[in-house]
């Protein structure tokens, strides 16, 4: 792994506050002299188009059509692998298992990409895995539960695995001062693209054109997701630059992968702001991702909302999320990333408490609008905040693999907790309330990161003046 900071050679003689001050001062000078330039518009647009391509999975498959369809074609209690589950719990367990597999594989894959320079090849591979698996859900019905579970898991792995390499391009194509806006552009493009396909699927379900009957409109929508994802991703593949690998690499991919992750962890430990932010990110992501992934299940199972109302609500969420991602990027430029993230986490806590108490469809719609406002913003800002705080390095895939592993493990814990509480209490409201704990812990760590940032900035300015 490349070492960006000469302070590492001075660790023997510098310790405590002195070493931190030296680190920040060197980084300050490095940023003043950096020659990093944001890529041209074609590359930025090509990168953002991958969000347009793959976000249809996140919206159409995991957020609306598939969870509704899964509950419709399965019984309240289902048997899988010799065990009995509540159907909504099995859905959440499946997703948690997929995220866990990706978290385990991510360090190995990112190491190969960093050392061999084939980052784009992995992006292509996971796109194929995800898009083909989405299309395979066309054949899922009430007679083949295993088919639906397996290809849903593979589609989730394709989506998550691709994001590791897609996200790792951000610090390579955007200068630090542009990363918030570029990241927000990707999320905005994703919301716009996914809403378009969502509306097409919604029209198929409601209007049932061409003599379509029964579940066919939904199954065709699954097929369209795969085609859309693979088709529009070609724009990204043609425009993104080919990454360059390290000059030398030793050992096998498995060894290198976890060695690289260990090295990233060692660097993160020496960066007090980044370390605290990642701890906060780990906990608040448990809540954010679980709410996003399980909201439709909650509306369908607890509030008994009609499928058409749920689908329409999710479309509204996506439209509002576009404004949220753009607005958060603007606010971060005024107040700073960490302050905005802290405010957004507070809103998430209030959403979870209100979610536990809500009783009517109107309550659900109002909360869904609030979720939309903060959903895109916190995802976009988290990604760009990490890109800003991480050291300047050529091993971007390894660093974003670390970020991705942190996020995926948090989702595993969040989804498993949500499913387990649902399974043992048969009450999703209890699962929603439990998420408040994750948000509160995350809030404490992000506040700690902000306080440390303010402290170190003041100490650094004092040192420079002296």
C-alpha cells in the first residue's frame, strides 16, 4: 500500500498531540500544493450514469416491487432450509446474508483491483452478476421460493460489490473541493433514473397493457431492471479511465486483500477525525439502510397499505431525495460536512420514534416524505466526507473497500436485528424502535469527530503561527 504521509517515518520521535499536529500541518501543505484536478464533464457524467443504471435495483427490487411481491407469493410462515420463518423476517435475513458475503469478499476483490489495475473489470463483473440475477427473478413465483431467495441474494451481491469499485473512482476523478457536488450528482442521477423505471413498472401494474394478467406486470418489471442496469452501465464502462495497478504485488489475492485492509485500518487509527467519523458511520448506517430497505415491508404488513399506494409513495420519496441530496451538498459547503450529518442523524432519530407510533396511512406518507429529504443527503455526504478525510493514495479501492466493509457489516447487524426482533415478537414496530439506539450511538461518535476536528484545527493554526 502506498504511504502518503512522511509523518509515518517520524512516529518514533513524535507522539501524542505533537504527532497529530505534524500530520495535520503536512496535510495542510499537501492540499495547498496538490495538482489534483477534477476530470472533464464527460468522465463525471459517465461516472454518474452508473448510479442511473444500478439504482433501479435499489428502488424497484429492494424498496418497492420485490418486497411487496415476496410477501404476496409467500405465506405468513415459510419453511426454508429446514427452518421456519416469518416471511418478512426471511426477506430481511436473506438481504443480511448477501451483505455479509459482500463484506467478506470486498477486501480480496479491492486488493486485486488496486494491485493489478483492473478495477473497471470488477465493476463489469458485478454489473453482470446483478443485472442477470434481477432478470432471473422474472421466473420467481409461489412454487419456487428457493429460486427467489437465491437470485435475490445474488442480485444484492452484484449491486453491493459493484458499488465498492464505483465509489472508489470518486477520489480519482474529483478534486476534494468538488467531491460533495460530484457525489451528490451521482445520487441525483440515480434517483431520476430509478423513478423513470419505477413509473414504467407502476404503469404496467396498474394499466396491465398488452393483455398482461396476474403477476406478469411485476415479473416483467424485474426483467426490465436487469436490462436497464446492464444497458446504461455501458456508458460508464466506455467513459471511465482504466485504473493503474501498483508496480509490484506479492502473494495471493486472499493474503493481499486482508493485508491491505489491515494496513488501511492502521492508517485510519492514526487519523483521529476519520476514525471517529467511521465509528459514527458504522452505527448510523445500521439505522439508515435498514429503514430504507424495510420501509415498504412495514407499510404493507403493519399498516396494510394497498400496493399501488406503496409504489406511488416510494416514487415521491425518490423525487424528494433528489432535492435532499442537492440541498445537503449546498449546506455542507456552508456549515461543513460533519455539522450537516449531525443534524440529519437527529432527524432520523425523530423519524424512527414517529415510525413506532404511527397508526394511519397519512402518517406513513408524511414520514416517507421526511425519509426522502434525508435519505439521499446522508448517503451522498457520507461518501464524500470519507473521500475528503481519507489520505491521498493510489489504493482508492482498498480504502473504499474498508468503507464498504464498514457499511455492509453495519447493514448486516441492522437487518439481522430488525428481522430477529420481528421473528421473536411478530411486531415490526419493536424493530423500528430498536433502530433509535443505533442512531444515538452514531450521533455521539460524529459529534466526537466534529469536536476533535475543531480542536486539531485550532492546535494546527497555533503551531503554524508559532
